[in-house]
């Protein structure tokens, strides 16, 4: 059976050479735009491509404002800081995520609390979230959500759209609204994914995209913060660009800022990639469709887009029957040069977060043992 999977994958990619999990594709104006920045010398923090890239991502996602950053993690850090997360706060998130989600919370000095995911979306579970908030918190007279155990304020919640599959984000926002908790959407993996017709990343107060080399489009490294809140967007631009006060020749900075800028060189790549995003999504979905049909006749379950959503199918994934089968499959496929990877080790099992508070994590633990990512580069 494992051999059938390897044969199938090598057959659709028409190669027996090493197959990475997700390779970028540069089939458009990438070289042209990048060369333009070199020819003009505007490769760094000034240039037209940054603004153009921001406008394209805002328009594509339907967000009012977009602020480009050096990577997705820095966008998450700033998003959390702007909704008021500090060293006195706590932040709810899922344990089944890439480390960046939990790291960004830590950069603010805040503590994460891990809440279970749903098995059908792989994302934060609104019912488990509600259960936790009802049992473990109360609202104080300032309207803040207080953790009964630690007496700290729960300021924000970071759901994540795993592998591009939207979580039940409208329900999550509704639950959080009732507790005055700001939602910062980690949509790093879900550019081009929609929930009930609305783009992921635009449900919360802030949304975040990543353009790392393995994502659906890339700038080499880069990120974007999106929001409908004008004030918040202005602040994000300000503190990601060293908080410099505009002045023709003097250097004046009015708060502690960050050098989280995206370079013009990287943005040039981003603009060219955005021009092909629709095509990339179509190709990702065609690939996923091939997998879905193939896995129907096997004992493995191919993960498909959840109800009422349209996924970018950025990373394809299958559910193994148990951990033993998972380990055998990982070994077999990687030995054959077909790269596969297990889903992330749960955040609460990592040294840095082993003392973090958690809800019941049955689904996350079940998935942790079974989910494997398979070849997901688009075929053009
Ligand atoms: C990729 C990713 C990020 C961070 O993006 P970088 O651009 O690599 O900093 C954050 N969260 C998730 C879930 C991701 O997959």
C-alpha cells in the first residue's frame, strides 16, 4: 500500500528524483520585477513594490488595509501587540500549529493557553473554546475576561487555518466577542482560502499572512498584516518601520519600534507571485482532487476542505490509522525520496510551553499521532 502511494505521487509528478514537500513556482514576471529593483538601486526599504504588494493583498483578501512585514511571525507579533497583548496577558490558541504562533505570543511576554482543535477542520474548536471560557473564566467590572486560575486577563485568541483549511472562524469570533477577547487570525497558510465566501484573515481584528518559501506564494521571506481598522493599520506601519516620525532630514522616533520591513526586492517577487495566485490556487485544488480520488480506494483518509469553506489546499494531508502506520509510512516514503512530514508536535509538549495551561486536548492528540503531509507542489 505504501508503495502504491509512492508510485502514484511519482507518476503525477513524472519523476523518480527527490520530491520536496512544497516548492515555489516562478513562471511570471518575477525576474523582470526583481531586476527592476536592482537596476533602480531601490532594493531596500524604499520603493514602489512594497505599496503595490500591500494593495494587491488587500484587494485580493477584501481587507481594507494591508501592511507588509519581514515575515509572518513578525506580523503576528505586531498584531498581538496592537490588540493590547503584553506581559500581563494570556492568549488562547491551538496546540496543533507551527511554532511561530506560540513564539509570537511569547515575544509579547504573554502566556499561551492551549485549546483543542476540531477533527474536521484541524483548527481551533469553537465548542471547546466556549467550554473553557464558561468554566475557567469570569468577566470583571471592566469587562475583561479573567482566568480564574491565574487571575490574569485573557486578551486575545489566535486561531489558525491549518494547511489552508478554514477553521470555524465565525463561531470563534462570536465566542470571543462575548468575552471581549480580540481575535488575531493566523492565516499564514491560508491565502486564497474562504469561509462562507469570505477570505480567511478578515474575520478577526487582525489577520496575518506568510510568504515564506514553502507557502502558496513567496517573497523569499515575508509577511503581511491585514485589518479593516485604519488606526491599527497606521500603527502597524509605524512600529514595523522603527516608529520614525516623518521629517525631511532628522531622525526622530516616538516609541520603541521594530525593523520588520519587507524589502522592495522581496515585494517585487511578491507582486509577480500575486499575479499568478489565482492560477496557483486552481492548480493546488486540481492536485488535491487527484489525491482525493486516489485515496478513496485506500485505507487512508485524505483530508478535504471542511463544510462551507473553500480551501487553497496549500499542504495536502492524510490521516493514518495509528501512530505505528504513520511511522512506517514516513520512513518508507522518505527513503524513496518522496518527502513526507508528520504534523507538528503539540506546542504544550515542547519544553518552552510544557507548563502552559490547556483545555482537554483529545482531538489534537489524536491528530498529532496520525496526520502526515504529502507532496504538495503544484504541477504546471
Ligand atoms: C509559516 C507560518 C507562520 C510564520 O511565517 P514565517 O513567514 O515563516 O515567519 C506562522 N504561522 C503558521 C501557522 C505558519 O504556517
